[in-house]
C-alpha cells in the first residue's frame, strides 16, 4: 500500500520526525530558514499533508495548488498563519499542538519579567563592555522588586493561569482581564477580575497572553500604554502584533513605562533597523518561549500523532476546525 505523502517545512525534533519518516513518504525542507512561499506552494501540489510552522503562510494560493492536500498539521498552539476558514470550506483538516507548551511558555514569561525587573541583560552587557570598574555601588543598575508587587495578566487562558500560579510564590497581588470572566479560577488562584484600563493603571508588571485576532490587533496601543505606571514593565510572549511597536518604542523612549521584555514582534525575524533594538530598557528574544528540549520534542510528536490519526481515519486529537469533520474534500477542478 502506498504511503501518504507529507511535506515537512522544517527539520522537526527527532521524536516526531522519526514517526513521520517511518509512517509516511516524507520530504523535509533541509535549511534552517523557512522555505519560500513558492516552494511550499510547489511542494503542496504533490502531497497529501503538510507539517508546518507559524512562519509558513498557508492560504488559498497554497490550497489552489494542492488538489490532494487533506491535512495541515502545525507545530504550534497558534494557527493565525493558516486560513482555517478556507481550509474548512475545502474539507482540509487543520491541527495544532496545544497544552504541551503551557508551562514552558509561562516559565519564559517569568524569565522575561525577572530579567527586565532586575536589568539582567543590561548588567551582562555592562560587565562585558568593561564598565564595571569601581566595585560595588548602591546606585549601580537598580531594578524593581517583584515580590509584593501587582501583576496584571491580560488573557487568562492556560498560559495566563499558569503565570498567575507562579505569582503566588512572590506574594504578588494578581489582577486579570479576559473577554470571558473566570470566576471559577478567581478563588483558586486568588486573583481579581478588572477591566483592562484598570489593570493597566494599577499593575507594576503586565503580561500579554492573548491570541492574535482582529479584536486583539494592537490591543496595547498608545492610549493603553499611557495608562500604565511610569515604573511599570510590559511582557509580551504571546503574539507581536497585539502590541503597537511604534507606540511601545515611544513609551519606552519617553519614559511612559520603565521597560519591556519581548519574545515576539510585529515582523519576525525582527529587522536590525527596528528602533526597539536601540533601547537599553528592552529585553528581546527570538520567539523562544516554548524552546525547551522536552517541550519541542513533545510538540513534534503531537504533529506526527495528528497526522497518523487522520490517515487511520480517526479524528486527530488536536483538530482546530472541528466543523470540517464530515465535509468531503472536493475533487480537482
């Protein structure tokens, strides 16, 4: 029996890639950088499945070229790079890898928060540049206390909830805002629901944990940033376009807020000309919030498991577009 053909747009961690290569007729893009759109489109024309990453744009153009494409299995929680509505209309399944990266991503939000609060990256640069010449001084690189401060969480999904759990160890007051109030978690996590403007006004640290939707694009804009304390620190390891970067640069440059820790950007990879990179009071990372060996390995397994389930005529365990079940994929035009 002929194996289904799968195009994998990046060299995935071995645990999942081994399953894919064993169970499918798989071709893997060999380079570190993502394949160009035209390559994905060309390869999609010849396969039954795609295994993709967030940086891969999977839209109607790709689907038009892919008469046999039946499933897109993505290595990520998010799927805003995929036109899910168009996929569903065409009977193409879309899957993701939720849950597994919750704790790892929450850990990294705290890594950014702590590093920004205590100016860790700035201190590292200070030492390496040979500026530490006078020994200890009480005014040198003073940061902000985390314990006892107020943490504001924008978006109380799995990751936001896990960030709130970690705040208890620092004896923090935790405020949260979400479009859906989670009264079931308020008592358990000892957190308080407030409207977003109140959260921004009262919080010493603000973490962004919402998906990228039309409603969340530039959710944190100039108006919102001006509400924050001058001593406040903003953390974003959700999606870059949730924060208006031009407004954020202005806020950091002019001192509306104290600093920021960013793992995501409006354009990725970030351009070296981005003015945020000129500021000392910004910590930047290259979208690595889920980048632990354990988590990335498990994510790759989930990509494989979703593919295996589909081609065994089972509903994939992490199906995004559940409405697709029962829709027959149209034949080639």
